[in-house]
């Protein structure tokens, strides 16, 4: 799937060489060591059992269909069962640093959604780092995911240079693929927002602090404060439904009551506006 004049083609990965390129991209993006990198054989098995291996290829380098050497991003999902229903857990999404801020991550997610819906799968989940402002904005404001669970130190100590020396805390995203809420986030008919009952902020300086050995205590302090805030909010049955970035670049999670457990839009409120933010 090409978009307009973009040279980036989104399509399923095929064959061992393209899976090997996915392995290498993990190292390029996160700097993973052997204990954390997902090996090629797992990509093979994932595709075999109904998962997704979706690649982004630079056709200016690899021809009209792309090739292993032109892989610049990928998304990997594994199949699962929850409540007796099939869903997909999107375990990993990576984009080459030289190709960031071109919308490739969003295009990979949308391809995942289209492919899942074509198979009758209406739910996807994934985990994401609540300290990453850009990623949180994509997941919540651009894609329409919601969050009702916090997982402390989900992966344990990581070998990635991007994770610094703090626990790998994660928020658990739910993406109800054909809900009114998600369709609105993707540009469909606007739906109403719940009332914001709580906000949890991430200072924009965290992106700098986490790459500084001298500032790891600052990152850990923010993570600890926000972990307590999320856990207390979820205990009160609040849901993360929105995310905004203020004029200073700070990220702000918005939480409120979620009235539709299947991810559909909440009860309309006349004073509410649409979900979209640019």
C-alpha cells in the first residue's frame, strides 16, 4: 500500500530474508542485545499461526515491491484469545530513525487494522511506554486506543539504550478496531468525549533525561509518581481516553469514566467536541 507520491510501500513481509531484516532493525532502533532481540524463527512462527508481520519498504531503494535491504519499518503482532474471542497483540513496531516523522508508524498500524478486520478480528492490544510522549499521542489521539491497565516493569530490565536504567513500566492499549470511537479518531464522524476527571502529565524534559546517566533519578521519580497516579485511577475504574501536548511540549493523559466496555463511543454529551488533535 503506497500513499500518494510516498515511496514507502506497506505490505506483509515475506520470506526469511525479510524476517532477518526485521531482526536487524530491532538492533538498529533499540540497540537490543541477544537476550531481548526477537529472533527470526519467532517471526516465522507468528506468521504461520495467524499473526502479522507488516513491513514498510522504501521503493526508491528496493524497487516497486521493496526488498529486504529496503525495509525501514515493521509491525509484528501475535494471535491470542481473550474472553473466548480472538484478538491480536501487537508486540513490536519499529521505524528506522532516519525515516521518523513521516507517518510510517501510523500507516503500519492502519494496515494492521485493515488486515485484522478483513479476517473478522475486531480487537488489538499492545503495551507502550507512558514516558514516551510522541508514541502516547499516536496511540491515543491519532489511533483512538484506550487504556485501563498499568503493568509495572513489564519486561524486566532491558538491554535497550532507549530505556535507560528505569523499570520497563507499560500502559496496556486496547484498540477496538471497528468502534465509533476509533472510526472518529481516524477521521470519521466525531463522537463526544467523556468528562475529564483526572490528568497525568509527562514533562517534555523526560526525553532528554532518560538518555543522561546523571538524570536517571529524575526519570525514576516521574515514573513512580505517574505509576501511582495511573494505578489509583484504574482502581477507581477510570479510563485513559485522550492525550494532548501542551504549548511547552509536555504530554498530558486524560482520564474519565468509560461507559462502553467494548470500546464503543461513550454516551454523547452536547458540550463535548471531537477526538482529533493535530
